[in-house]
């Protein structure tokens, strides 16, 4: 079965600093990987996805993620944090099978300080 | 397009009461999913459906039931509510085949006391 581990339940960065949110996956098949963002009291919104087309994936709001098969990682980065990036971020992997179920990590809450 | 809508936004139930959480989509997506979100636990899949008339259990189905009589609607039924069902519930949809990302509704916050 596929699984996702997000290291660090809380990450705090200063405005303008690099954002790095970590995600490691376990998958028995070539993975499809996703990053979602959840702003307070809202649903989840897709940030970006990896579908094997390119290892460096660019998403919305200046975020990007790099798929590294050798490290089974899909870390999310943004060069310069903005106050509006404060949210919870979830990494997810598509499960094998026809129902396209997703397995989510436990989430990382990003705090951005002045 | 409204996308995925969920009602109600908030609800407080007493132990033992029942209720139905509504989920409606106007994107003509075949696949629909119900998740619950608890602090520090991520999202757990309760039930899912790959099309009208077809439903299946996810990771945490106990205490819940679903039906899928139309493409648009996927209600989640709670029978005999328990405090352990206090959570935020999200409905999500996906078209058949690729791409595989899911589209989420705004959620229902349920408290059982």
C-alpha cells in the first residue's frame, strides 16, 4: 500500500525566507504525487502534481516540488515566503487501483512571521 | 459552475442523533469521496463511489453510510452519532481516468456532544 510521511507538523519561517516542506512517499508502483494547501476554514486546493512528465513541477503561488526517485521524496519549496502562504499543506499519493484513491500525509502547518 | 457544495457548514448533534451531510457537484465527475479530517491526522477516507449506484468502504467507514443514486449527489449518513465522530468532513470529486487530482468542497464541521 502507498503511504506518505510529512516531516514536521509545524514549520515557521520569516517573510522572505525559503520555504521547505518535506514529503517522503512509499509506493509499489510509479507514483502520482500531489501537494494540496488548506487555508483556515476552507477546503483543500491543489498546489501542484507530479505525473511522471517532469521531475521539477511548478505550481500555483510560486511553489514548486522536485520528485527524487532515489530518495523517494517530493519536497515542496518556495524561494521567498509571503504572509499569505500561512496555511496547512498536505502531501498525497495516488493509490494503485481503479478508484484513484489518495493517501494523505498528516499535514504541515506553515507559519510566516514578520 | 459551483463546483462541489456541502451543506450544512456547521452542525452540533447530540449523542445518538442522526443526520445526513449533503454533497453535490455540477462537474459531471464520476468519482466522489468522503473524508474526515482530525487535527494532526490528515484526511481519512470514509467512503467513495466510482459512479451512480456504486459505493465502497474506505479506511474508516464504521458509523457511516452512503448512497449514490445520481451522478451529482453523494450524501453521507451518520446513524447514532458518537463523540468520536466530531470532525470536519470533506467531500471530493474526480473525473474518470487521468488526471488524478481530486476537487474538494468547503467542508462541514460537525460536533457531537
